[in-house]
């Protein structure tokens, strides 16, 4: 996917929470090649809220 095509985070963007962060993830082909798998990005550390 080219950067110009990325429209940002969707209102129904999949996410999950771990003990220390909120993570957004993207399905294969959504922002990268299938071989890259599910791309995950930590958004912020939950330690900053303690």
C-alpha cells in the first residue's frame, strides 16, 4: 500500500489491550502484503496512566 492511499484509523479499527499498552492491528492486505501478516502497533503505554 502506498502512503497516499492510507486514509487513517477507521471508527471500527480492530484493537486489543495488553497489560501495558493499547494495540491497533490491521488485517493482511489492508496496509501491507499478505506475507507481512497482521500488522500490530502499540498506540500508548498504559503505564502513563498509573
